[in-house]
């Protein structure tokens, strides 16, 4: 794991800036908690960096929060405000039609 000496080193690193951009691109510049988009948006580490340094550059540990929500969450909570991943719905008749292609 790459070591960053100071928070500034981390938050100015190309690795973080690339990840930060990916997260903004994915979720948009809005707070996933209070839904505001007219405020300063932070990229939050769901599991705080201070406690889980190994996850500091993991896309799956990042979400967009506004400055106030992020400060409120701090390193006290691990709340995940990301929308749930859509679960593909199985359509039984389509499934049967698909399977029948192989049995007839
Ligand atoms: Zn917010």
C-alpha cells in the first residue's frame, strides 16, 4: 500500500484525483445523503480513511456527500448512502423461451 505522509499528500495525489473524478462521474456532484447539489461536494470514504487506510483508494469505499454531511459523518459513522445496486428481475416466460431454444 502506498504511504502518504500527510493528508495533503494524499488529497493532491494523482491516484486520489483520478478516483475522486471517477466517483463524481459515477454519482454526479450531489450529496447522496441530503440530495443537495448546490453546495460544496466532498468525496467521502464510507469506511473512514483514518481507520481503514487500505480502503483509501477503493472506488467501492467512496460516495459523494456535501461538506456538511461529510463533517457530520466524520470518522464516527460508516453510513453507506449509495443507491442500491439494481437486481436484474427474472422474467419466467422469457427464461423458458430462452431455455426452450436449447431443448427443442
Ligand atoms: Zn448532504
